[in-house]
């Protein structure tokens, strides 16, 4: 449960902010979070009369990265999650597609099954979101037709929005002038509050998944310059073979790969980063390298880099610069980078670090991959 003492919302005269702060109490599913986030998004774009169609499209686009790219579980038999998977298969859109492109597709797609699945999402959340504000609707009074329920809710006072029309996906809600002003003025705080609740919810649904906070939105550009410089310093001295194409790496074409995809680990720890070619990295995308084929090769080049750290002063210097940002676990630092490890010891320790993460990514639906030219 989240209350206002944990995330204080700005007060406003004549608005029931205490009720607002309880919108997300006792959630068993994620729909309220995405529905209210869609309202905040659209009101912030100066819309106050909004169709169900526009709100559901916004919800799908907001959930896209979480589901298509990061494979997050949104809830038990979650309809929104299933809908994103359906559109991903139907559309040919990338898992990392831009939000505007997703919205454009949703507005023009005429698929009958998609329309049916969208409609399912509107059967409860438009009415139940504002339950904390309501006094008259209780128990079995929720179990009536949408039109009758909307009429009953419209008799309530102090609501964020009212129902202007009930007509399937063309149904329209109207956000009141005072709530529109409040949302517009406090949109940054409200988005932070939604994000706080979203992270708490998703952590419960995805207890073994790392970096939930980094998986709500498309990733920012990752800064791997120091890692690339470190590996270039090695390749200039030691012959290093790419683990996917099995050819000697050249300084001019090095690309840094996340062995277990970034879209699962959501970090840039050195133990999960290896040099490869740009073509192999592009081909691999966010798939898992086949373990039996590629992990032994990973051990070989990682042990080469480990040996080079202790043999060449300039490489040790690049490593020290790199580790300040890319090794954040003291146990990993001690296991993998202390002096005097044999290749077998190093490989065993690397497997102890990487394999549990690899298995967890597999369980979340990340598919195995083998490089093909």
C-alpha cells in the first residue's frame, strides 16, 4: 500500500487530494496505474475530453517497452501484457519501437481481434479508478451495465473526470477544469508518484528481475567509452578472437556486447561486457548467446584480459579507470580480478556470476541465439 506520507502530493483548494492519494491502494492488477498515467499524459497535451480509444492506445504504448523489450510480467493473465504481445506479433514493429510509431500504428490498425482485446481493457478500470472518491457506489452496485454505472458515478461530486458518452471504444470522459489545471501544474510530481507505485508493483510481479526502475521507459544512451577503450588497449597487444564470428578483432571495428542482454540485466557491469564486431552485435540484438557454444569462448577472452591487466601497465591503467564505473560489486571484484587466478579458477568464478543471471533471463523468455553470417 502507498499513502500520502510516503509520497506527498501537492494540496489544492476544493480538490480531494486525500482521495487521489489512495487511487493505487490494494492493487492486484496494473490497469489503474496505466489508465491514470494515460490521463496525465493526455491532459498534459491539453486534452480534457478523451476517448477510451485514445486512453487504451496510450496504455499500450506505455507498456510496450516493459513487455516487448524487457519481458516484464504485468500480472496474472494480464490482458494488457497479452495485448502488447499480440500487437508485436501482428505489426512487425520493433521491440524498441518509438512511442509515436506505436501510437500511429494503433490508430490505423483495423484488425478485428485487436479491437476486441482493446475493448476488454475498458470494462472495469474507467469506472473503478475513482472508487476512493465515491460514496454511493458499493458492493453489487458495481455489477450493472456500463451506461447505468456511468450514470450513477456521474452523480458523485469532486471526481477527476465524468462520463460524457458511453459508446464502446468511442466512449468519452471529460476531465474537470480544476483537475485539468492541477494535473497540468503538477504533472512532474504525478509522474514520479505513478513511477514509484509502478516500480513497487512490478517488483512484486517480477521478484527475480534486476533493474526494474530502468525498465519503465526506453533506455537512455549507454556510456561504454571506457569499456571500449579498455578492450582496445588489450587488442592492440594481445590477439583476441571474437566469440561469435571467431575472427581476430581489429581496433577499428570493436563493438561492446552485453553477453546477457542489457534489456534483462539493465546494467553495464564489466563481467557481462565483451568485445565483438559490429555485425555480430547487431545480429545478436537482445538475444541470449547459446551457452555451451559461447560461454567457453567468453571465458577465454575474459581470462586473456585478466592476464593482460597484471602484465601490462597501460592496460592496468585503463582497467582501473573502467572499474570505477563498471564494477560495482566488491565480491565480484574479489572473485574475478584478484591476482594469481588460474584459467580454471577464473572460469569457475565467472560461471558462478554469469550463469544464474543467464538462467533467469531464459525463464523470462529471452531466446537463445547462434550467429549466422
